[in-house]
C-alpha cells in the first residue's frame, strides 16, 4: 500500500469535479490526471477576476526509443497569445523532440512553439513528444510560457526508461473538432475554418471539410487535408468555398469535418439573394484561369513597399471594368492597411477577349516576424461577390545591409511577365520596364559595338587615309610638271 488516509469532507474533492491526490507529501484536491502523474500546480496570476494557473498532464515514465507520447497543458483564466516551451532535459542535455502544432513539424524541445492563441478561460493545449537521446534515468520536464510582459515556468520529474524498437507507442482515439468558423456567411463567399485533429494509430489519414443542409445536399466545395503522422495533434486553418445559389435556400446549414472514422459539426447560417445570384451566374461564369497572380515576393520587410502583379482576363463579348485590391493579413487583422482593406484599389476597363496585367502596391506598416497571407480581391463589373486569390508570405524585420523586399520583388517571375508582355496577350499597366530579355540586351550590345567600330574607322580614315591621298596627288602634280 502506497499510503493510508482517513477521508474527510474538509480535504476537498467532495463532488466538485476534483480528485484527492498525494502531491509533494500532502493530500490535495486537484484536477484529475488519469493515467498520469499526480499534479497540483500552485496558483499563478490574477486574470479576468480569477486566479490564472496552468498544469501539465504527462506520463510519469517514457521510453527512450523515440516512441510518441502525449502531453497537455491545462490553462485556467489565461487568454491571449503565448509562446510555449515543453522541454525534457537532464542536467546538461535536451533529450526530446516536440511536435510544433503551429508549423506542423517536429522540432527540438529546446525551442518555443510560437503564437499559441489561448482562447478561453479553460483552455487545453495538447501536443506530442518523443525522447530521441540514448539516456536512462531521472530528468526534468519543464514548461515555459512567455508573452510580451512576462515569462512563467514550472518543472516536474519524469523517468526515462530503456526501450527497444519493437515496442509500440500507445495512441489516444482519433478525434476531430471545429475550433472556430463564421456563424453567418453569404453564398459564393470564401471562409476560413480552424480545426483540431488527432490522428490515432490508423492507416487512414485524410479528413474532409464541407457544408451541407439537413437533406445532405452540399452547399460548398470539399476541402481535403492529409494528416501524415500517427499519434499526432494537428491544428489547421482550412479555406472553404461556399457555392453560389443552385437550388439552395437561405437558412441553417452545417459545417462538417469528417474522416479517421469520426465526424464533427458546427452550425452556420447562409444568406444571399439566390435568384439574383443565379442570374449573375448565368450571365457571366468565372474560372480560376480568368485571374492569376503572376508575380509576388515570398518574403518582405516591415516598412518596405512591395509589388504584386495580377493578370485579368475578360473572356466576354463586351468590355468590362474590374476593381482590384490587396492586403496582408493574419487571422482577422490587416497588417498593410492604414484605414481600410480597399485603400490600394485599382479600377481598369479590359476589352472583350483581352487581358491586362496590373500592379498593386503594398506596405506592411507594423508586424512581428512570421508567416502571413496576402489576399487579392477582384470585383468584375456586373457581379456582387469579388473573386479571391490567396498567397502565403513571410514577413521579416528590416535589417541594415540586406536587400529590400521591393528590390528583390523586381526579379521574381520576371521571365513569366516578360513572356506575357512580349507575346501581346496582355499589357502591363506600370509605366516602367519590368524585364528585358537576354536577346534584347545582346542586340543592344552588338549595336553599340558596331557603332563604336564605325566611329573608329571614321577617325582612322580622317587621320591616316586622307593625308596619304593628298600626298599622292601632290607627287603626281610634280611628275606632270617635270615632263
């Protein structure tokens, strides 16, 4: 018997959801940790009128054969963006890897998982770890939380056992959850849906996201994502394109996330004038081939202007006006906007069965380093819903001595722009040369060389040939005189 105690209501855990645990030599009422080490962290900061605290749930012992195991942090009365580190270490060496749910990849547990959004007062962050070093014995598993104002830390004991390659890791059951999605949307709109998925020890790896009505009729395209690693948590933001009205009515629909032999749902209301939408759909159909982002920078710097080049194709029998704008964003925040998201909009009339390439200028005013997205919206004359193009972009802080993003952008996809411009299929609305082909440059060089040669011949002729000719004439005159 590990311990003997007489229970009294005064000890706590009396029907309040807690369990009575022997922790650091005393019996305490704490959150249950089934299958895990007893864990009763001390209180932390005051937040939102309550005590903020966090506790780690983890296996008391793990194997050193790179088998996956789950860990989770239970947050109470926390909110906001935090960087999280969960590190397993002996006296000198970091012993484990951790799965970065933000980037979707494994990393050394010495590093932080950045920008985890703690969204409610009872938030649980879960991920997967594995011991990769050949070490046996006692170690420490340490949590560190940091934001702009503070760094918090807790440490726990963990035992690392010798394992063999034949041992198999245990996984929890597969699970899917829709974390956030709009409660309302319009027909024809593109929305973002944040989901959490845990792939268990199953051969299945695909998950599917779509919207349907109560009769099972789909009201959106189907977005597919593949979860590559078993026993791994994923947090993803998936785009979902809602259909235009096609025999669909306004009202209640369901966002469905399914796969891995499980399913999750979230309600959504779809709105819009279906009759007008169908008329517009019949009048003018658009496809991905009508619009193309032909040039963009993969990386930009804060405060530096950069350029996007967008191709517009009018495949109709009459001239159409297009209004186009772009912005850099992450989540619900725009990072290239001063007043609104349409402030860099350009309107242009495109002739029938013709195309144009336009230039959009953007500046990221203020942002932290990291991965963001560019959205380009294209509103065609006669349509109510703009078409959208999306592209990932990385933002860096400005460093002295590095090439600016505006400079580096001028060479991205330059051959593609040149070919389109020289072929006559599209005109470039910039007023400046974006790219000059190697052939054109060589022709200019050859012309300059030929011109220089002609000038040299002319100079030599003036200096040598004409004086000699004059002397010959004088000698001829002398001979004639003697005769």
